[in-house]
């Protein structure tokens, strides 16, 4: 592996952690066998963090074999033992919080304060939640539903789970996939995104150090086309969980269909932010800026489409633009930084393309450019507000995945709800109002997996996260997620002392 030098080492000593390779299979780091490499790049500076060997199909096969070998033992331990192991895992994660936060900020470019206060504590909390959930894997109570027969339902683990995580929240997405799966007794092979493997590997190492058996959690760091497709199509993988774009999700579903495996898809989003004319305008403006710029807008639940009732529209645009202009771009490791770079220069250029094309049909109120000076080498882009775009334009309909908020007016409540629902997506939304009636209507009529009232973006371990429509299906976090990583079995007992011959006669006659 290539050593990046002193500056990067001071941010996070990646070379020290991954000197033995970037595949984690059966409890140890190994090198990938594809014959190709990939560089992890600090998006704030454009410098290499490390270069690692990509996984090939042989590595995927080895990881699946390790998970398959570990499955019978892990599935057969008691729920209490799995719970104890996950509690130890949570403690190890908490002890290493600073290491995780620095690795996450280095590979993603997000401000260190965001990693410290949101990503890492959220992951520790998720781990503690699923440690408790492991003791509550329940079927249904027994009952006599057919004559002298007693029936009940068992919930059992599925087997080996193959998961693919995105680059925007590498640590949290790894946790959301790994934790419910292993809490239910499954084993897992996780493929993180190529630019951001560091925290997934640290996560698996922490699990091993906490005493989880080798092979329960395995990590393969390869390309989606090679390692990802091979993992999804692998005959020994019983379930596939994917988070990413809707386009790639369709390909995942296509490959998984060949082996008729269970699917869990958390896909794109284009969250509406609906501001009624009785809303607290100051709260809505601050909520819009925070909701749009979280993680530099690289969040599938980020506020991307603000629909503002016409009496508040122009003031909302002016005040939101003014607040955006106070947001401080800078080094993710600097205490005063509000907004870091996008994950890569390619992503920055993609976002810029959306904004540049929008100038032909909409008003770019603020932002719309990459900063110069000391930030010019990084993948930075200024917070951007676009107003008056047509509803059918690409900045309204397509997922930009950057620090861009589009604002449109509406007149009637009916129109606001209709416009909020007028995209293919349905992951998250928010409504801002002082009316209980309007709040109830918004939560009922907006077609999204989560609808916030007078807030945007918070999530909690106890509640489900997942979408409607083209945003996919299946839930992360909560007991709903836990149950998705199980299969249901009906068990039925004949309560008579001897098998009932009259039942046999019904089918076969006298013999």
C-alpha cells in the first residue's frame, strides 16, 4: 500500500490500520486478488490516503464461504449470547469513537464535528438498540386454529446476507445493514463503496475484538460491477440488502432475481419541504438550510424541493439565501467548518452540471460555483439556492446529491401536497405549519416513508427508515428492520395420541 505522507497521517493514520490489506474475511485482513487497485482520496485536499488492492470474485467466494461456515454456530447461540456480544461491540465502538470519526471525515470530507456528534454516536446507539432487539426475536403465540391441531410461528435467521453500502454515510450504512442481520442470527458479507472502505473495515475489526466469531462479519472492497454483482448473484447468499441510487438498485434487483433471493432496497430520494402560510418562517428557513446542506447535501433524505405557499415565498427565498451565505466552507478537521467538500471532484462536477443547466430556465439566487483560494484543490461547492424552476425540470425531478435547494411557490393546500408527491421518489418529506389539521393532512397524504412536522432530518434507532415508490422497499433501523432479516415458519402439531386415520381417509379413502 502507498504511504500518503505526514499531513494525512496526522488526520488519520490509515496506513498503520490497513497495512495487511483491505479485505476482512474470517476475522483477518487480506489483500484483494483482482489485480487492480483503488485509491482512497481525501476530498478536501485531493491527496491520496492510501491505495488498496481491490477484491475479485475469488475474494467474494472466500468471504461467502467464511460467512456460510460461521452461520450454523452463530444461528444456534441463544438470543442472550448474541445480545451480550453486541453490547460488548457497542462498548468497543464507543471506546474508539475518535478513531472512527476521523476516518469517516477523512474519506468522506464531512466536518469532523458531524462525524463526532452524529455518525459515530448514532452507530453506537444502533448497536446498543440491536443488542436489545436480539432478545426479542419472537414468533406468534400458539393456538388451535384447526380442530385438534396446535399451530405457532417461528422466526428464524435466513442465512448469509450480502449487503452493499454507499459512500455518503459509510459507517452508519454499514451498521444499518450488519446489525439487524447478525442480531437475528445471520452472517454477512458487506461490500462498501470503493472510495470509502475505511470505517467499514474498522467496524468489522471492532466486532472481532468484541468477541464476535470469525466469519460472522466479512468485508470485501471491490467494484460494484465485479465484486458487487458477484455477491448479489452468489447462490449461497440468501438475501441482498442494497443502499444506493435507484438506477443501480434496478440492476441489483435484476441480478438477484436469477437466484430468487430476498431483497431489501433503500434507494434515491427527492425530499419535499412544504411550508404553509401559517408556518414559523424563521424556523422553516433554518430548517431548510440545515436539511438541505446536511453532509453537503449528500443525503437521500436531505431537503431538496422547498414548496412555499405564495404569501411567504419571496421572503423565504431572500432569508434562506442570506442564511446560506453565512455557512462556512473549510477543512473538515477545522473546528469552525460548517460544510466540507463533496466526496469527490467527479461528484462536485456532476452537481455543478445540474446548476449550470438550470440557469437557462430558473433563477440561481446564491451559490452556483466552486470556491477559489485555499479550497480550490478540494471538491468544494458553495451552498446553492435555485428559485422558480418548472416542476418538470431536472433540478426538481432528479436527485442532485449536493448542496442545492430548489424553491417553488404554491397557492392552495391541495396544490402543495400534489407537488410534493410529484416525483418518482418517496423516501422522506417535511411539512411546516402551525395547524394540527394541516399537519395531519400532510402526514396522511404525502407519500413518503417518513414525514417530519416542523423539522427535517432527525432519525432514531427505534423508528423505521425506508421509502415508497422508486425509493425502494424495506426498512432500516427499528424492529421492522430486525424482522426483515428473518424468515417465518409455520409449525403445526396434531394433538391426538395417534395420527387421525379419518383425515387420511378423506384424502386417500380406505386402504
